[in-house]
């Protein structure tokens, strides 16, 4: 049975710039090092007589566009620290500073800085004050005539009441992530208002950022219960990080599903898709109720797996080992990478785990390893892992060759080393063409 992790530190809690350190979450490239073709792991026989690339400082502008490096409310340090796979950037806003690992996370945090500022601005208006006063007067009356306070008595609603609150049934199964809100909020429309508002602000409604969640929930209550009207122009934050939906690498249909569906609606859809792929109920519940997979993350991941159309049980078993939000995003991304390979390169006939790494075999016998990272270098550990994967072609007759598909960048040295081993490498595979 999956256990809910302990309370996590506020992702946007500032740390003194004099004490900047790498974030203490377990980077996916380390937690699941064996899950990538270039990941860091122990190996038996490292290549001899050749030097390796060493992790260290890299220029931020090599990975982050100039318009994202600085803005009215933020700036990013000129250099990042590369660990051989991912970069840790240093983000500044006012007197606050944060160490943020991966470019994906950096864009998320920048969007959230601007969204929080806009929400605080909105909450200071007379319209907001009046809406909150109206919201405080609202009462929710159950089907049996019990009058309840929207904020305090969800725990007093008996389990049987789920039959009268159409959308509570799914949520009572457990496994709600931090940003989802409680079941009563969903019943009175606060959750839908929160999703709509978050999208207007360019952020995820299921962020683990506590300050953002607080501000989103207060404003969503003012909208759903107090009649506050927030237009797209009012919510425009003007930040440089772009719209959250654009960064998800999903089509318009899935975007609309994410925006217009409750978390419980999404789980129902995801469960049906997994059942269609012959995933057992137990395995489906393990991933859908996992505390680190937000409704959006699991929906994007399951949609990608559904696009491929083969049994993803081995993938899901590995994905259930996620220990952080970043781990969950990693598996979302590698599912998307495999889906891109399936549609753009060759049909995948199976998803498997080889040498503790998620990979897939295509119809031509090519074993492809998906990798989500900022900048993979040819380190000692990477060389050892590549040697392990190369050995697979000798031991299994159905494997005719190897490929590595990466959503980020790979050093010139690493690219040359892979080419010399006849391993096909494609980078930036999720970039918009």
C-alpha cells in the first residue's frame, strides 16, 4: 500500500542568499538513475584511457531564453550547477532567493511568482472584499436538510452522503493531492473556479506551492460563492514564462479536458483508459491515488500511454516509486517522449524495464530509452550505464539496436560517444516544431 509522504517544505519559502544550496528533493536523475540511458549509477567496468566530463557550473543562457532570465519581478543567476544530468538554477525575487532544479521547474516557479503577485493585488480590491463578505454568508444544504458551513464541517458528512453529492464518490476513495481542495469545495464549485482562475494566471491549480494554493483558494471562493468576476484581462499577469497549458505539450482536446474537468472526472477517464490497456484495478489505483501525481500530471501521463496503446504495467510499477513532485513530472515526460517516438519514428510494440530502466521496443527491434533532463554529459557513471545497455543487444535476440530520445540537451562529447557505439540519439524531442 502506498504511504503518503510526510509534510513537504513550502516550495516557494525563501532561503537566505548566503545559504543557497541545492534543493533537497531527490532529483529524478538520481532517484531513478537506472531509469535512463545516461543516468548516474554504479557500473562494473568503466572505459579506460579516456577522460570524462565533470559536472559543474554551466551558463544559464545556454538553456534558458533571455526573456525568461529576467523580468519585472524576478531574475535568474548567470550560472547554474549541473550534476551531470540536471541543472540547478538560482532564482531571485525581491529579497528572496531559491535554488530550483530543472528548467521545467524554473519556468513553473517564475510563473508562480507573477501569479501570486497578481492574486495579492486582486485581493486588495473593494470588489474582492465585497465578494468575500458574500461568500461568508453562503450555506450549503444537504439533501437531508442539514445546514453546514462551507469551511468547517466536511468531516461531519457521513460517507453515505456521497450518493447525494454526485462528485464526492470518487474523491472519497482517497489519494487526493495537496492542491485539489476538499470534497465540499468541489461540491460547491470552488474547485472549478480555482482551475479556471489558475489557467487564466498561467499556473497549475494543483501546485504544491502553499502560498499560491492559499491565494488561489481565497480568490476562488470569492468567485464561486461571492460573485467576484475575474476577466482574462484582470487576471493577466504579464510574466515571461508563458502559459501553463502551452508548456504541457498536449493537444487542444486534452487541454480542454484538463481545464473543464474536476479531479474526480479526470480519474474516472484515466481509470477507463488504463483498463482498456489491460491494467488491473489494483495497478490503476496505485498510480491514480499516488500522492505525488496531481490530476493533471497523471492525466497527461495516462493519455500518452494510451496513445502508445500497449500494456504499460511495467512503466506504472516503476512510476509508483516516485518520491517527489519532480519525480512525477519525470515520468510524465518520459511517457510523452515514448508517445512521440511511437507517432513520429516507429510503432512501439512493448514497454518494458531493462537493467532497471524504463524503455520500449519498437516494431523494428530498436530498444529506445526515454530521458528527461536539462543537460546530460559523458560522465563516468553515464559511460557505465551506456555499456550496460549496449550489452543488452548481445543477450536478447529481439533487440536489434538502441536509441536514446531526450527532451533536453546532450553534450557534444556524449553525442559523439553514443554515435561511436551506433546508438541513435535525438534531443529536444518534445520541443514544438
